[in-house]
């Protein structure tokens, strides 16, 4: 199976900050990488698919980049509602796997 | 609007089986895979597998091979996930989600508690 890692595991930030987190795949997955946001007690929400395509209804402050093994999720100006855990997921191999997540909390 | 509504919480004893349902509406059931993901409390998301409702083809994570069965009823646009030989480590929230590569709509989650 393809292993996914994320860094940092958590970060503290303030409203208005620019935040970037990374996701790394254990081998080349092209652009088959999705990002999800999960708030406590809720189901995950798809933010980005295909490494950089914004899911409908997702604010444009979210952006994704990268290809191959290294990917990023950037929030250009952090809002209160963005404090959550973010997961990447590879959809390259037949057995899709998630990263362990990055939790964004209030500084 | 697209909705996935899951069955209610379950309490099971070790060794038992559980079957969770995922009733869909708002789209043509057979045009999107249904994927199952679980989450142990305080932990990350774990991909369990998926089913193609049209062909009934399934793909399971190696970890659950032999213990999980995913099925569907096209007549009522509902997918099912059955997990057998439950252990305490199977206590988790189980989600269904629409899609194969990207999961764009999710159910509300079903808590399965394995307790003696």
C-alpha cells in the first residue's frame, strides 16, 4: 500500500495567518491527491481533488499544489471556521489511503 | 440535493457481526461508487473499501479482507457494510461516502461500539 505522511501533525495559528501544510506519498501518485477538512464530531468535507482543483462551494482561500510525492494545502488567510483537522488521501492505487492529519488550532 | 443517511448506532459483543446501511438520495445511485471509511475516536481516517453499485464490484483494504462484505440494493439506493468477528479495536465511527477517487458527499457516521 502507498503510505501517506503529513506535517506538521499540528500547528497553532491566528485568524488572518497564511497557513501551509504538507503531505507526502511513499511513491509517485501523480496528481491523485485529495484534501479533506474535518471538524470535531462531523464527517469530513472534500476541499481539493486532483491535487489542485477546488471542490464546488469551497472558499478560494484554500488552494492545493504539488505532484508526484509532495503536496501542499494552503489557507491564504485563516478564518475562525478553518480551525479543524485536515487529511490528505491518495487515490492513485486501488487501495486508497489517508494521511494521519494536520490539526490547526487557535494560537 | 445529494444525501447519504446511515443507520443508527450499534452495540455489539466481541465476535459478533454488524451491518451498517447507507441510504442515498438526490442522484442516480448506480453512477457513483460508495466508499466506506472508519475513524477510531481521536484517530485518523481509515479507508475500508468501496463498492460499484452498478457492477457490484468491490475492493477491500487488505486489513479487512475476509471480515468485511460490502453489498447494495439498487431498488432502494442503499449500500451496506458488514463487518464480522468484531473485536474491541473495531469500536469506531463508520462513514459511507459517495465516490471512488474523491469522496464528495458523506453520511453522518454510525458509531459501532464493541463491548462485552
